[in-house]
C-alpha cells in the first residue's frame, strides 16, 4: 500500500513510469543498505579515511619527506607514533599520505575504465552483429591474459610513474565493465519502453544514452565500487616490485617493499602499511558487496 501511494504521488508530479520505478528502486536499495550493518560500518570507515587524507597536512605530525638518518627504523612510540622508515621519515605521516595515492589511483582509474566499458558494452549489447563480435573478441583476447601480467607488461613499456599507472589501470580495467553492461543491455533492449522510444523516432544514440545506460546505473555503481579496491591493490603490487609509484612519493606498496630488509629488526615497519591497506580494501569490498545485495532484484520486495 505504501509503495502504491508513493508511486501515485510521483505520478501526480508528472514523472513517467520508468522514472517512478527508478525512484522506487533506489529508495528500496537505500533501505536495504541501511539495514546492512557491515556495509554501513564500512562506509563510515571509508569516509573517515577520505577525510583523513583530505586533512593530512593538518593531521600528519611530521613532514612525510623529511629524512633523519640518525633515527632510522625507530620503534613505535614517543615522537613517532608508528616509528620511522629506513631513512628516518615518520611512518604514520607517510602512511597517511600514501592513502592519498591509493584513493586517487582507484578513483582516476575507475573514471577512465568505467566510461569506456559502459559505452563499448552498450554498443555491443544493443547493436549485436559485427559490432558485438569485434568488441567481444577484444574482451576475450585481452581477458585471456592475467590482469597483473598485462598491467606489468604495459608498465615495462611505458615506464614507472603514477601517470602511467592511471593509463594502464584505466585502459585495461574496462573489460569486466563492458562484459556486464553488455549482458544488462541485452536484457533491456527488448523491453516495452525501448520499443516505445524506437516508435517515437529516437535515434540509436538517444536510446543508448537516454534509456539503456540510465537503466544500468545500479549495475555501474556496484561494479565501480568493487573495481576501486582492485585498482588500489594492483597499484600497491606494481609499486612493490618497483614499477609503480617512485620514491620519494609515499606508496603503501613501496613502503612494504622497502621494509623487507628490516623485517627481523623491526617487523612493525612492514606490518603497519599492510594493516592500512587491508583496512581500506576490506572496507571497500564489504561496502561494494552491500551495494550489490541492496540492488539485487531478488531482494526488491522488502
């Protein structure tokens, strides 16, 4: 009854049935998400980490680039909360600034990969035929290589650096997006509102960008949320092996790599950056799983 009343009110406001269903979907998804305690705790952790990175200059107790060789690999406590690294730099400050790099890599890589995957997946699913065949073969060919091997190969050609990490993760991360959007579009293109749009004289581009892609927003949100932690992990992996973010820029992967020489002398040096990475990736994955469950059509009826 409550849902019918809400739809009646929205209809009186002049909204189409498609817009009414979308409003109901997102409202119901938000209600389900709020009931998922793990997802909400993860969201709070993500927001806290983002705020800490934004205000890092005010939170960090020391300059993350300032060296003090007389106090290298110092234990946690005292002036340095988490100790110092191999060059005497404050570990807590570098972890804090390293979070900036990780979050920026995840967001920028997603901003490149998602539009490419959504557009190519929509074209393949909507037109079918040769367009679908060509795009699908590209996806299958690139997808046949392990992602980390493909990324490493391109990085060896382009060279290390954060800009090249953006390019590599963005231009190789669209494969999964395209595959899922293609499947969603194939299911949608036979629906009544698509037939009505065709009958009204809408062009193919209008149908794709005004009808199909907006109806895939929930799928796009979920795959983007789940893609960001993967990009963060791959950036750390590339930095760990020395072809990612280069010193002296703080990166969790490079910090863990540097700490290997001191693992017996000061095990906390390696553990603290690893814990920071684990917390962020776990929070992002848990929140992404919560979003996926919230948008699951099987759970639509509360």
